[in-house]
C-alpha cells in the first residue's frame, strides 16, 4: 500500500483533533475529487512498518481524538490488509480514541453485500471502526455547509450500532 499524506493534526475530517492517513489507490474516479492524484495506487510514499509507528506516535497525545482514514480509497481490496493492521493496532493501543473511515463504497450494497462475503479483512476492519462516511463524492451534490462530508448523498454512519441493529444508524 502507498499513501499520499499523513496529517498529524487534522480538524476537518471528524470531530476533534485527529491524525489522518490519506491512502493511495481508488477506482471510483469521482468527478471533482479533491484528491484525484491519489487515484494512482503507487502515488506518494510506500506504507511501511515505520509509517505505522509514526501514526501510532502521532496518536499518543491526550489532545488527539482519533484516527481518520481517507483516500484514495481505504477500503479498496488492495489496501485492506495494511488498513486492517493499522486499525487493529490503534484499537488495541488507544481503545478510547475513535476511528473514522471515508469510503466511496455504499455501506449496505458494497461493503455488507459483497466485500464482507468475499474479503476476509473487511468485517475485521468494520469491527474496529466507530464511524464510516460512505458514498461516492457527487460534484452536483457538493455542499460546503455539510459537516464532515463533501456531498449530500454521503452518509455518516455509526458502525457498531448499525451492525448491531442491522440497519443504518446515522451519526448526528
């Protein structure tokens, strides 16, 4: 896996001050994507053990609320092995910090419908997430007033509650 950037203090992609990892590689090709250079799976730097250790060090401060994964596409099958290692380590080391993930995939149709059945890492990743922002960015539905999402079709989903109730429960 490659990554475009790590932001050690991000306030735009989830509540509080967060560490954000922008992974590389995406096949959604959303018109108007703010990070189109990260569509390339080899854009940026190679993700290594040292990268993971840097993220853990960045998270190890009381003022950091959690980790946010963006892209590119963190849930693309090619990225899931490294994403899984990271979120499991973060959950183990920092159980009180939240983990948010942005994806262009649809929660029910793509993630629960196909990915959970066909990619072993997907369910384990979901078990570590607190919030998933799902849906492709749609330029025609872009709204700068939206909180923590780029277009009005996207949803901010509470993952544990949604899995437990077998229906989408939105984060407010």
